C-alpha cells in the first residue's frame, strides 16, 4: 500500500501550543511520526547574560505559563545550593504549598483540555470551573493568578496568615469534594474509556529506555517522582508516587487525576505542619562554580544547570523541561494507531511546547 | 442502548444552580486584598534614586533624576512587585484592580520635584537580596 505523509500541526484545534508532526500513514494507520519544533523559541536562557540572578527569577518564571512557580523554585534551589544559603523552614513549607497548588491547577487544566480533545465539553467546563478556586487561592495569597512571583533567593516573598491558612483549607476541601463527584466520570465513563483505553501504549521498558518523565513514565509503571528526593519540605511530608501499569492514554489520565487529589493532601499536610519563623534568609555575595537542580513539575522532571563566575550574572543557564524528555516517547507511541486518535495521544503527554523551546 | 452517564447528574445539577460566570465588564468581582494590580507611585515621596529602574526584571521603569520624571511602560510591566519591595521610601504601590483595557500605548509618567544636588548622597541604601 502506498504511503501518505500528513502534516499534523503546528496549528491544530487540539494543540494549545505549536508542534509539528509529520505523520506517515498507510491507509488510516500511522507508521511513522517525526516531530519538529522551533516555532516559539524566545532565547530566555541567553537572557542570563544581561539580567542579574535576582531578575532571572522573574525571567525563568516565564519559561512556562502553567508551572511558573516550580521553575522559579528550581532556579532558586540551584543557586542556594551553590551559595550555601539555607532557606528558613517556614519558607520551605510555603514553597511546597504554592508548588502543589500549581500542580493542582496544571493537572485540572490538562484534564479539561484532554476531555475537550475527544469532545466531552461538559467535563471540560466542569474541571475548569473547579480550577478557578485554585486560581483564586493563588491570587488571594500571592497577588497574581498564574505567574505568582513568590520565590526569592533564600526564601519566599509572601507569608500566609492563620486566617488565610483556614480559608485555603476550606477552599481545598471544596475542590476535593467537587473532584470526587467527577471521579466516576473520569475513571469509569465509557466515552472516555472508548477513546483512551489501549490507545498510545508505552511499555514500561520503552518508557524507561526513552527517558520518559512524570505522569508519562508513572503511567507506564515506573515509580519515579523527583519529589521523592525530598527537596524543600517534602522530606517531612508523606506521599507515595501514583503509578499505573497499563501505559496507555487512560493510565496517564488516571495518574494525573489521582495526583491532583494527592497534591491536595500534600498542601493540607504542609499547611498543618507550617512552622513559625522567618520566611527569608539574608545573604551576601554572588554565585561561583557549577550546580544542577531537579524538581518535579506537573509534567515531569525539570532540570536546571548553572555555571557562574562570581559576578551577578550567570555565565550559562541550561533548562531541560519535561516535555523535551517526553517527545521521543511520544514518537514511539504513535506508530500503529489510527489517525483519528493522534490528537488525543499527543495531548496525553501534556505537551508544553513553549516550555521546551524556552 | 441509551446509557445514563455519571456526568448526567452533574449537568442537571448545573442547570438549577447559580451561574459560574459573570457578564464582565458589567459585573466585576471584588478584588482580593493582596492582588497585584496597576502600579502607581506617590511621586511626592519619590527621591529619584533609580533603584526601581535597576531592579525591574522587565526594565519597564525609567527615572530621570534631573527632570524629576518617573516613567513606567504598563505594557512591559509584569506585575511582579519587585520595585515595590526595593523602594527605600515605600512610595510604589500596586492597586488592587487591573488597568483598564486600552487601545493606545501610553506611558505612565509622573512629574515630581527633582532633589537638590546636595541631597544626592541621602538616596538611601540599596536593600539586599531582592
């Protein structure tokens, strides 16, 4: 049978961001998928040469619009390690609170988009309605909805009052209740199962071999989560990585849904154990040497490399985002599936392209 | 065969509950107390030390000490609040509400009284770590 090459993207109704896939088809079946990137490169890494380390926190927050807080945290963790600055315990707990809130709203955003990708509009609206509560928590506590700018080298810039802690807890209880009402829909509904179960399978061996990260890896049965490294206050909190064995789109969907509930539990634990004290450590000097830092983003492992020369500007900053690691597994998932399922499977890795291209 | 999905109950419930959206801009939500809205300056308290200009990550502020002019490009401002934190006289603030939608790009320019030459050294120390 003759082969047809169909371009998928960079502009496609299901894609929030531009990625191009060259799909080689035999009849309706994909035999090869070649990804191409480069539509939204902004050169943010290069900016470290003209912006000082404190200004770079606001720059790296703009690498990703959805998990901005976690980018800034990863940047601060690396430089704090290089300069031997220890943030106060309260700041570490507050960092966990805001980063888990970011994970909740990122997963809810993705679950909504995923429902939208196979036409389940009612679920899409319902999930985004729930997400608004989390966005309100961000705005009420940090000042902004998404790019919340709370991190600073040596700690955080904003504190939570006892009243705010009570309000966040009550809001999260509502988010949890509303999500549990949707649990049977997300995990058992036949419209979702018929479009996702058995589609885009990534085996455990293949996921590990191709270096998948985050829910894409955990959906294939590998229990790896960077939060297990215990950065910030996570070493004091109880959690186990959410793992599913099937490796299909449905497993990745389930991992993200269960992780949302897990993050609510982590925020609750962090707020309960919030120690009293300062929120920022004062320090002097500029970084010198090399360092790396790793944290778990909603999409997987985020990796930063720093090279500093004792001035206020970094010599080199390298950012490896989770979607960059998840593109080879995506190219391995697509062969053998029908063209109609491609959008759903592309979305199942939660692609964040502007993050990848920086 | 027709099958009732678990979502049906939620959809029916939504039909009889309050709307989740509001007809913006006719109805606007009460802003949060700590929200970072439009940036403004109490120009009479400003000593034109230029710390906000140097610390701003998006470089949207420019300060002219000789003319006593403080200018901010609201389209470049990222509402991070760094300038507010580093200002030695605490004369920069965020309003709770956002700047209204504009069709023309205008700068926020505030004319103050430039400091006398002798007072140059009393511009204040630069706070650290912000």
